[in-house]
C-alpha cells in the first residue's frame, strides 16, 4: 500500500482549484483559502453557542470508536438536545465515545452567507447542497464514496482525510449490498482479508482551520477528527450515474450481483425498510437500481440535493 500526500495549491490557489475541478484530475488541498470567510470566526464553538445555544438539534452521542459498521442502528445513538448542551457534551467527550452533530443542512442552522461557495464554483445548472459537521475528537466518517464533486472545508480544529481514486474501487472492497461504503478500516487495514489494498495508492492530508480540500466525485474518502472540529462540505456538479456503478458491479462478481438482486426485490419491489448501520446510511445498490428503473434516478434518496 502506497500513501502519497495530497497535492497542495499555491498560496493564490483559486486558479489551480478551478483547473483541477474542470479536469477532475484528483484531490487538491488549498491551505488558508477560507481565511477571509465570516464562518472562520463566526462558527467557532463558543460563537455558535452564543448565537444558537437554545436551538434544538438532534445529535449522535456516545458513538463507537472502532469498527466500520455501527453495532446498533444509527437511531439508537440519536438524542435531541439544545445546541448549547451538545457543545458541552462535545467538549467533555472522550475520543472513545465521540459525539457528532452531522449532516446538517447549513442554511437550516447558520447564515449561508458565512460560506462563499459561489466564488469557488460557478453555477452549472445542477443542484448543490451544503452540510455542516460539528463534533468531538475521535469522530469518524469511514471510507465511502459520494456521487458528486465535493469541497470539504475545515473551519475549526483539525481533521485527517485519506482518499482512494474511483478507478481503484475494487481495492476499497465495497459492501456487497452497498457499493458506496467500504468494508475497510484504514486505521487497522487487514491485508489478509483485503489483499488488493497491498497495491492500492492512497492520498493523505491533514487539514487545519481555513483549509479546503477538493474531492472529485466518486473518490473514496475516510475522515477523522483529531480535535473538536467544525467542518462544512459542499456538493456540486453532475453526479456519477448508473452506468459507472453497473460497471463496478460487474467487476466485483457474483456475491455482489446476488445481494443487489435481493435488495432490488426486498427494498425496491416490496418496499421494506432498510437498516441504518452505516454512518448516515445510503440506499442499497439494489434499491438504487430499482429507483433508476422506476424513477429514472439512480441517486434518488442519496443525491444530497434531492432530500
């Protein structure tokens, strides 16, 4: 397994960012690009409590610190509390029981003008979506793949991101029933169980306040917080479509075909509820294909701008 540093744009990195996004040539770190954003100061934990402390939120508390899947359904970790109470919990949480206010739509909580994404990417007719992630040290978004291009922005604290190219998806060992979530825990990679990892090329970066990371659509990424952290991400552009996932499904073999057929029937035709043991579980591959056939939308229910 080879680990390379994510390329870094020069100090005036907006031109390099635009060129990289246009080519989708790989991830790019733009250090300090967000330093002038109001969110850099307005979204510190203390400032957020002062402005939004009484707001009711649903957060994930006492999360596991190991393993790829939740040992229980995600709903078992959800608690409703005030934002101020959440920040108190977050700042006292140990890394062995982290807590997360995650996947929150930014405009539903904070002033969207605090983040100037319009200056980073021109409108292209495709829906966009912006989400906020606030959590303690030890929070993890395990290795997964998103359908859209992504600007991941670090506003407070530090996180590490490890990436794997979409073309190397077989080395990510997706779950048989879900092609966008990996079975691999990169903190403790099991080379015997996942031998293709030996030849994989990973890309790694540690991000601090004011940093922006461009993650091309499809690229696998694993995100871990070293400190109390406030992050925001912005999905944009045309999503990966059914053809790309069918090609991956074909390459993965019969175990994956069987799981996809099962879920096509169970969760598509029969409409049975799916479990949520992934971190913000997406639809299964079988359910996605059902949606593609019935609604013409492979990303229905997972395209972040459609929910």
